């Protein structure tokens, strides 16, 4: 039995936010920064240095590689806390505000699933640390969220296997996306306008009068 195509944990979050954004990153290796992504990169620089520290009651691991063989998932956890009561708790760091039920929940749930395989213990809870309000927001890794991770991993794997960019969404998400100019959602979502623009750009020159 062949192994499934590996899907990164970050790709799940990208696809959940916008399938086309994920496709541009995965298939064309395209990416563009804006103020929000720069803030996120700076935040992650502080937590992506591999490390191990301890304080009473908890051992903290940083930049911990994780994977799940059956689901074909792989990635790196920002922070994982190993608590004295046996709990294993992932803490994903985000620069922007936390949105309950949003794509970040998928990423931390996927981390929990991978940690369960690595540490052989249930991981029912994770946290999203928001740099916007400097708070931890709990994420219950319930069955519904686990199914969402599985469904998204299949969707991302299909994009990788088919090598076809998903269609643009052209909605309010695009205004906040750093890849708006690379994606051209408004133009591509309007297929008639897109075809008209192609016809205009590539229309052959008119033949001169009298030419055979």
C-alpha cells in the first residue's frame, strides 16, 4: 500500500481559509507578504527556535516536529506543553485576532492529532495565542473538528495530486489576503470578462486591404 501524499499542517489552514490561496502556495510556490504576514513572521521567529525549557508543573518544547502516518500529515508545532498531570497541550501562535471556529482551529487540532500519535495519549485541548490581544484562546479538539481536519487533508491532497488551481472565491476574504494581486480573484471569477480580456490581448492584427 502506497503512502499518502504528505500534507503540511499549515496547508490545512490555508485551504480552510481559501482553497485557491492554498493552491497558489502549494502548486506555484507563490507567496506575498503584507503588514499582517510580516507581523506573523516576526512573532514566529521567537517561537520557531527549537528549544526545551522547564518550570514548575510544565515542560515547554518549541518548534517540535510532528507527523501522522495514516493521515499523511506533517508539520511543526510552535509550542507544546508537557504538564506534570500527563497532559500534552499544543499552543499555536498567531499575530492577528483570534476567530472562534476559524482556520487556526483546524491547524491546532491537526497538531493535537499528530501529538496523540507521537506521545500515545489523548490530546483533547489546544490553544491559540493571539498576538493581537496577547491572550490564549482554548480550542476543544472534538469529533467535529477532527472530521474537519480529515476532510481538509483529503481536499489538499487532491489539489496536490491533480495539480489544478482551485477557482477564486472573489468575496470579502480577498480584501484581507496578501496574495490578492497574484490571484486576481475579481477578474478570474468573472469568466466572461476574463475571456474578453484574453481576446483583446491576443486578437490577431487585421489584414491589410488588398492582401490575399
